[in-house]
C-alpha cells in the first residue's frame, strides 16, 4: 500500500491552486503547470509499489556476540525483476535499530548493505522481518513492504579476563577440607617417596633415598584435582539503563565461570526463573553463557530462597559464589541462614552495589552506601570472601581484588 507523503500532498494542493488560478485568468501555461504537478503526484503514487513488490532481502548476522561489542550485520538485497529498482530504504531492528539506503539495483542484480551495530544488552535476539520502502521517483508517496528475514543472535554477557581467583587456586584451602580428597597421580605437589616399580619414570628417582635404602626410590606426586564451583545468581530485582544490575551480575557470573572452565574446574549454576529455581550443570563455555544471556528479572524468587534451594541441586562443591545486587531484601541475616547447606564449602559473595546505578527501576530498593558497607562487614565476619562491584567500575580489577574490612 502506498501512502501519500507531505511532498505529495503539497504537490496536489499546488496543482489545485494553479488550476483554480488558471481557470480565473484563463492562462494556459498555468494549466500546463497544474497538469505536470498532478502527473508527478499520480506517478509518485503508482511507481513506489513496483519498487518493493518483488525485492528479496537476506540478513547475515553473527550467531553470537558479547554485550558491548560492535558487530557487522549485512543485508543482501536482490532484484529479481527486469527493471532497475531505485531509492530503496531498509529498516532492520535486529540487535539494534538500523536504516540502510540503496540508490539503485540493476535488473537481476544483488547489493549488499553492510552495517555495524552495537550490542548494548545481553539477551536472545530473534528477528523475523526487514521493512523495505521506496518513494521513487518523485517522493509523492511511499510504499512499504515487510519481508521475512529470520535471524537469531545470542548476546552473551560482557566477559572480562581474570588472571587469578584465589578461591579456585589449587592451594586455596587444605585438601582435608575439600569435598574431594587427594590421591596419587601426575601433578606438581610432592606426596611422598616409595620403592621403584616397573614403568616409573627415571626422572622421578630420588637418589639420596635410593643410596640410603640401596634400592631405587622414586618421588610420588599428588594428582591435581579440579575444584568444583557453584554459582548462584540473584534475579529478584532489576535496574534500568544500558547495563542493568542483572546484566552486571551475569557479567560477574560469566567471567568467573569462563575463568574456572578454562582452568579445568567444573561449574554449576542456579538462578530463579519464573518462580522456580533453574539449574545448569556440567556445561561448557557456550552453554553457560547462553544460559546467562536468557536470564530475566524479576525471576520470581528471593535470593535467600534461591540459595537455600541451590544446596541440594549443586551437590558437592569446593567453592560457591553468590552474585547479588545489594537490594534491601538481601540482608545479611537471611543470606547467612540460607547458606546452611554450604557449611563445609568456601563461600564467596560478589556484591553488585545497586546504589551505584544511575537509573534505578521503579520499585527498586537498593541499600545505601552505609548499609552496603555494613552488609559487607557482616558477611565477611562469617568467613566469606567478599568482592564488591560498582556500576561503571573496572570489573576485572574488582574480581581480582577481594574486599578487606
């Protein structure tokens, strides 16, 4: 359907005025001018529909990206007709709203309109159509057509590189307190000395002991065991803005998970979703980040309840990381009570300071800076490691620097 534009309405009124004036003064050249303007309006209302009727569009977008990236998205426009198509405007909402303009496409030709779009937020982007419009040749009217161009891009949370996380280091806690015990194997930690057995490497021979016992003795090493990591993400509340509190929580959880997985540590994660606790375990990097990209707030479950229900789901762990914004509902007493199921594990609290966000969402109740300090002190007093994250701050530095009271 072609809709008249302001130019078309103006030309129509101008033609009518010239026709009336020409009728009154009997000036033939005014009739010619009025006829030309009227003809332009008619052509401008008929031609645009032929420009968009049979055009085909394909979108080429990356299957995944990270929040904050600039990603290329190409729109491939094909002209299957035997005439030249001109003045095509393409409007696409995939990842970010974008408009591209194509001046002309030869008969049977293809033009690629390349665009670069900023991935402001994490999430799953499913797009179905591109709107193609044209006002050629005179701009008196504009025809629009919505063309199916399905596409899906997973926007992962923003991930920062972490060079160290003490709670996952192999020497971060004694093995007798871990949920998995030391056993013999290939590793770097010295376990003891025993007699040589067929197949032992001669590089491990302990010559002083061999001389003392008059028999070959070899060094035995402790097998390096992965530290099982659990992550609980709070989805109970949200803020507004380009990066919300939940976005930052997912960035924290994703950065920690990527670091742990790259070091060979198994990761399990839980979060409230639609009123129930959702659990993902034994997943790789892509699966974990996709799960985080899909999280939405509010998840319908208070953080204390999520932590309490996570203990039996996550099973035996060495370290559990709870990632939460400092909402008023996340008080120290309820959190400490909910952590009873993680009594033998090292607990880390990553506090996303909600009061540092510029645009709080309606109904959000963040703790004040003084109350946030008090919460951090009380949790640290219970033996937890505390990391404090601020909106707009250096996330990598915050995750490598435990907060000290």
